[in-house]
C-alpha cells in the first residue's frame, strides 16, 4: 500500500506515515558527497558539544513545581465568530473529502480524497501544529459533529475509566499506520478513505456520548492527542479566545505526560516512522524475505514488528532512565522519571516526521492544486489548473538530504536541551543533573545515528 500512497503523494498523513525511501529524495539518484560515517560522526559531535555547553548551565531550579510561565497573552477579538468559521471549515473539509471519496473516480491519481486525508490533514496539520497549538479542537469535524449530535445529552453515560488511558487513541494510531503501510494499497483507495472517515466520525460520537466530549477527545481521539503533543513545541497556543506566546518547546519542559500510556504513544510516533523507513532498506529484505517460508509469513511478520516497535524503543528509553537513576542515586521512582522525561522525545518525533515525509507534502500539495479543478473527473476546469503537471523533481535530491540531515540533527539538539531543562527541575544538585543527562545523551546519539542511517539508505554512498 505504501507504494500506492506514494504514487498518489498522499493526503494528510501522519503522522506522519508515508514513504518509499526513494520518495524521500523525489525518486532522484544522488550520491552522498561524503561517506555516511562522516555525517554520523559530525552529528554525534554536535550533540556532545551541545551537552557540554548545557552542562555549564546546570544550576537546579528553586521552584521545580512551578506552572507554565506564559510570556505574553493577547485577547483574540470576535473569538466566537472565528471559532464558528474554524468549525465550519473542518466540517466542510470532511464533507468535501467524503463527496470526492464516494462520488469521484476510484482512481487515486484522479481523486483528491486520499491526498486530502493523508497529505493535507495528517502532514499539513502536523507541521502547522509545530507553530500554532490549539487549532485542532476547533477545526476537528469529529468533535464538532459530536457537539451537534450530543447537544441535549450533556451528561456522559459512563465515567472514563482510568485504566483505559490513551489506549483508544493508540489503537487508532496503529490502525492508521497499518492502513497506510500494510493494507496493500487500501489506504490509497478513495472509497476506503471515505469509509474510514465515516466510521471514525461514528466512533467519535459514540465515544463522546459514553464518556463525555471533553474526556473522550482528550484521551480517546487520535487526532487530538497527536496534534496536541506536536503542539507542545509550538510558540503560539490558542485557547478559549486567548493567544499565548512563549519560547518554542517551553511547554515540553513544564508540562508532564502524566501516564505511561502517553509515553508509549510518543514512542510509537518515533517507531512507526522508523518502521516506515526501515522496511525499505536492503537489510530488512535480506532478513525477512529471503526464504520461501518467510515470504508466506511476511505479512504477519510486518504486523508483529510494527506492534513491537514502540516497546523496542521503550526498552532503549527505559535503559537510559535506569542508568539515570543509577548515576544520580535518586530516590525518585523509575516510572516517575520515565514519565517526567517523556516529552523530551517529542522534538525527535517531529524531526523524524519532517525528514521522512516533507517531500510528500510538496508533491501532494501540487496534486491537490491540479485535482481541485476537476475533483469528480467530470471534465471541469474550475480554477484553470487541471493541466498542471506535478513536478516530482521540484527539490533537488541534494537539498532533500541536507534538509533531512539538518532536521534530524536540530531535532535531537532541541531534545537534549529539553531533557536538560527537565533535569534542572527534577534533580537538586549540579552533579546529579550532569550525571543524569549522560544516559540521555547516549540515547540521543543513538537515535540520531539510527535516523540518519535509515534516511541514507535511499542514497548512494559517497566515496
């Protein structure tokens, strides 16, 4: 299915979820000017230098439990009207996508529905959320429909069980990854996309009716949880008619995951993207597809590996947290530390997502521009763009690699900074702060080298 989606360049993706390795470079052949080892060594050195620099500023904070300090707050005028417009846009976007999915052609190269879902929604809104948080709850057509249908039923039928946590959102996340990568092309079929959206709208209304709108969309809705996590990085937060401005990544330091379930969700953000890139490498095929038996069980192997992927990443993260406790000799529980440092992984998830999928946003946006003039293949040319040709070579592969390398490196440097800031709040002495960050530095170096290695597999090796 991945090949089908990439051929169509996708509609919204999550995160966040597309891509043949060749698609990362727009399908162009490109030879790295230096051997991969040089890039890995340089990135690792940059992280180590960042750690050393941050270590110079390791004075524990006196008020570790202080709430978020918003730098500036502005009142948004005519907020009710703006919220109405945003909700209208969300519902109209859902209706338009459904109309294209069920009325338009089944050929995904002519039907904008897959592009609207995978590229515009999942990728476009992901990158928007990096800069502005709080828009999705207003734009979400699922929440808007739930509020419309449940307007007279304000009291939930059941109390949201604590044990359920983020399991519904994580389950939908897994389904979306399966739908995009493992369903053998179903994710590129317009009708399948439409059926998912209709089913998800019904699922959301039922969930909100059972447990309450606020509680359900805070924990059970994949889109709200996913975009909300990405939005913790944003310097702008929109909330209840107010616009808060603060330094980027500030809320990653000051807010906490609260539950292990949210940590697993964050780790799946990393592992699902890594899975997408890893299964297109030669090592993957040599390992899992080299015998007649493995060819038969290959679909099952892929599903099992995808299911296991967040727990593999959790194992690495847990080992770093265990070393942190060992080095610092803190009395804090393992789960307390694991949850407290969970949001330091969000910049890495953003970097992985951008490095793997930003080229799909470029080609997907072009495809939408072309198909907008004739969404139902009726021979129309509403906006004069029906003859536009998608330019898959719009960005040279050389610059794609540089952008990927820079995003991976920058994401991990920011993650190192966030982890350091959290350590200033958690540990009472300078020695503990520095010692506790050594395992996190090793983890960041590994994630950096691993992420770059996956991306480099789509290029020829430099001499």
